[in-house]
């Protein structure tokens, strides 16, 4: 059979063609999940080790200036004058921008250094960069077409996220939803699902446990409780706006007043050392023990959520590396745990709602947030969760942590806006959305 006849046969039998496409993505996404998942697991193990080191030897915080200088020097040696972080991964999908392969070891090492010396940062931002960089360069080596390359980048993102958190469904949806809010490319659903599942299997094989919290039953779904939860969601939406604004403003302030990156990271390090000496080490690192206490023991300090915003904005603004999502978990869980009892809501459930809405507000990913609650907490009665999540998504507006993220449709109507985060859409500046 000639090649021309073979292609004609495939085109004639659509079912066979679809099967071959499925098999193609089974191999490609499985490979991406295997490679990105394995490296993300090594990353997680490394972070666990250095976090234990810092918790055992808190005096390591005095090494922040050395660690910061080392990070800046590493990026300069690699020829990267200004790191765009996770935004570069989004640009790779939107505009086929190249992610240098050197980004993978750079973000790996610099995030490990940040956590070793007590910088306040998460891990998922680094994981997205790891997975995106590895997957794009893998796809380039295989000479994939641009559209297929975009899907493979999403596979790398989902694999790294799944390996770190042990939440494959959340990871698969997140990779599709976060890039272009309001439009999900369902052609990526099978590939991201396969990549996430593969990465979770690798993580289990390497002995990593999935994140999970022990929580009690949900409060009763009454009209009164819905109203209380709605009010808490409103406050949390405003808090997510505050977090995003502080992150951006502190970064701009430090860049303006300390244009030299070495001077900037030194200044930030010294401030972090002083803050740690004053307030202790609860606000250093990712903060998972504090999140666990807020959720499982319903205990938190009144100032915890504000101090975490301060520590994280200085850490990432001055040049250290890491993610913002786990700090958003921390901020939301602590605020929810603190405020919920004043609204007649159990503190534990308030912490759960807080974690979810802060994540939703800073990433603009409501579908991902719902699956996150299911996988982290095991909840299945989702009416209260849905109400809180929907209100939090809507009232967080167009703010977000990632400037390259696109919000494709308005949060307040069915209007197509194709708008970057942290900018008010022009259509809403010229249209009265209160009109019928």
C-alpha cells in the first residue's frame, strides 16, 4: 500500500484517524508526564530537605544575603537579565515564545536556595516553569507543530503541578484554565489528564505523599448559612485583590529604588532578616505547617495573613524565586479561620473557603478551585463551596498574579474582552453594565 493510499484510507475512516491522534497524545503526554513528573519529584524532595534544614537551624536566615546574591549571579551567568518567571510559560503558549532549557535548572536551584535560607515563597510557580520548559524543549526536539507544542507545554505544567500536590484532576484542569480564562481548549484535556496521572504515579513510586487535610463535615446548607458564606467570600475576594496589588507594588517599588539587582536582593534580605527576628519563623518558607494548623486545628494568629503578604511580597519582589500559590493558601486559610467565627461559620470551614477563594482570586481559575477542594479535603456536597467560589471569582475582578494571563470573557457579562490581568477592560470603561 502506497503512502498516498494509506493517508486516503485514514481520512476516509475518521474513527481510525481519531484513534491514531489519541495514540499520538498517549505517547507524547505520557513522555512529558514521565520526564516533567520525575524532575518535579526531585524538586519536591529537595525542597523538603532544605525546609527541614531551615526548621532545624533557623539561624540559616542570616544566609539570605549570600543566597540572594547567588541567585542573581546564576541568572546573570545564564544571560537572563530579568526573569519573567511563570509569565514566560504563558507567553510560550500565547505567542510561541521560546523557553530556554536553562530555565529548568535555574528555577530548580534558585527556589531551593530561597527555601534553604527561609525566603517566603511557594513551589508551584517554579514547578510550572520547570514543567513548561522541559515540555517545550522536548516538543521542539520532536519537531512538533506550534499548536501541538502548546498542548505539550500544558502537559508539562500539569505534570509538575500534579507531582508536587498529588492532585491530578486539579492539575489537568489548571493547565487548561489558567492560560486563557474563559476559554478552555478541550483538545488538551486528554493529554493533560494523561500527563497528570503519569506524574502522580511517578510521585507515588518515589514515595511522595499527596497533600490532604483532615476536616470535619460541612455545615448545613441553609439559606442563612449561604448568606454568611457569601459575605465571607466577598471579604476574601477583596483580600485576593489586596494580595495581588501588594505583590505588584512592592516589586515595582524595589525595582525603582534599587535598580541594581544585587543591591535589590541585599536590601530585601536584610529586611527579611529583621522581620524574622521580630516575628519569628512562621512566615518563612511555604508555610504548610501554619496552613495545616488553621485547617485541622482551627487556630491562627490574628496578624498571620498580613505578615505572610508582607514576607512573600518582599521575598519575590527583591529577587528570590518560588511560587505564590502556597502563600495564597496560607493567607486565605488564616484569614478564613480568623474571620469565619465572627460570621457564625465554623473556623475550619472558613479556613477551607479562604484557601479556595484566595487561590481562585489570584489565579482566576474557578473550575480548578472546585476540583482542588474535592481532592484536598474530600468534600462532595458542593453547594456552599460553589456559592463561595462563584462570588470570590466574580468579585476579585480582573486582578491576578500573572501579567501574561489573558481573561477572554468578562466576569460580569458574556462580552468577549481578551484582556490581560490587572488592567480594566476598555469595553467596561465605555459601557454601563448596569443597563438592561
